[in-house]
C-alpha cells in the first residue's frame, strides 16, 4: 500500500511523508487539493508553526491516509496489462 499525491502524483510509503511533501510544496495545485478536502493551507501552516510539527500535520496526515492511499497490488495489476 502506498500514498499518491493527488496534485502531482508523488508516491510516498507513509501518510506522514506525503503530508510533509504537500506542506513543503504549498503551490497552487497542492493548496487547491487541500481546499477541495476542506482544509486550508494557511491554517495548517499556522497550526504547524504553533505546535512545532504537531497538530497541523496530524489533521493533514489523517486526510492523506484516507484520501490518497492506493493498493499496490491493484496498481501493479493495472500496469502489467500495459505495454510490456
Ligand atoms: Zn504533490
């Protein structure tokens, strides 16, 4: 199982890593994805700075875990029907 960023397709093995990635990017595509899920980048950033790595990421990590995980077996089954 892995986590796939909906904004840029980066793949992470843990939701916490992908959450860090999304906050680290913070560009339009990533902010818009957050907004579509009911979170605000600016609020996450504020929570993040107040708590030094705590609450801001906790909310986002939970969301990432729920919204971006993909079953690797499903993904490889799909790609094996491709060109090779
Ligand atoms: Zn991304």
